[in-house]
C-alpha cells in the first residue's frame, strides 16, 4: 500500500511518519528527518533516478548529488 501523498516514495505502512498513518501530511516525516540531520527520501528522488541501495540520507550526501547534477 502506497502513501496517501502522491509524491511520497514510502511503501512502509508500519512507518508512523507515512502520511497514510495520520492527518499531518509530510510534516512528521520532514520533522523527523531534520532532527536526525537527514533529508527525506522524496527530496533525493528529485535529484537522482533511483535511491535503491542508498543508506546515507545525510545533508552532505544530498548536497553531493545536487552538485553532480
């Protein structure tokens, strides 16, 4: 089951931040990511075709991908 947000790549229905599991849209996911000094997966998908195999969601890794574009 996919997220209720049309651009959310989260397929984990058990994730408490998945927009399907609450009425706060993407806010909880973004807030949690920022607290962890990470970027949400949907942002990564805007600068790369695939996030398969990624395990680094850091600001730094995102910046490296942006600079390669």
